[in-house]
């Protein structure tokens, strides 16, 4: 036997309202035109989407994505995105309401069952900047391994509202290192 069946081609999908495709999802931002394009390659061992570009209204996403391994459960990703108004993308709820701010994000890493490796995660919400790298593992509970977080901004309120709490319009800086296992986490 040879390498087995494979596929290669261009993916192109668009429509007037993404909400028509996702009828059970109540997010106002989905009521917008959308488009997805990219080069698709696949075999029994992997599925790869290169040169991905996606848009939903004014929201943009670009990058590469690959599934591999047994059952295609190993994912590698390198994605960049821009959202003009984060508050329009997250459904209304009582726990968190994002501020009406733009979000720029870049994320590169790998996900395997029980493990998320973040090689690079950078985000900005309004003028707030954050970066995160390290490993998150899930056995019975989530644990962090060599996780590094840096965040700062002129207004903590750019994060949004958490329940009844609205952070102040004050500058802030946060630096954290988190390491441990499922039983103990160390913060530094």
C-alpha cells in the first residue's frame, strides 16, 4: 500500500449572514457578511489550512492551521486577528461584558489532548497590551507550567466589566510567572 488518499485544493466560502449558518448561536456580530479562503491539504494523517483569511463584517483573521496525529487531535496554529468592537462579539451575560474596544491578537502554539502550548500570545484591547507564553495542562484540573504573563495599560477599565465590578480608569502593570502541577501552583 501507498500513502493512502489525499486531497489538495482551495477553500472558498462566503455569505451575506453567518447567522444563517449558525442558527443556535446568539451573537449579534454574526449578522454580517463573511468570507473564508485558504489552501487546503489533507491526508489520513493530517489536515492543513495555509494562507487562511477570514472576515466577518469588519473582523479579520489570518494565518495557518494544521490538525495531525491519531484522530487529528494534535493542532498547530499561527493566527492573527483584528476585531473592531469586542463587545459586539461576546454574547451578553452576567459574568463578563467587554468594553467597546478594538482587539488585536496574535497567537502561535500547539494543542494536544490535555495540553495547550503557547509559544506566543499577544493581545491588545484598546490601549491595554498583554503577552502570555508557556504551557497549560489539564488532567483533573488545569495547571500552568512556565507560564509568563505581562500586561499593562493606561486604563484597567479597557478589560470591561466583571459581574457588578467595573475596573477603575487607572494605569496598571502586571507581571506574573506561574509554574507547578495539578496539586500546587507557584506564583512569582
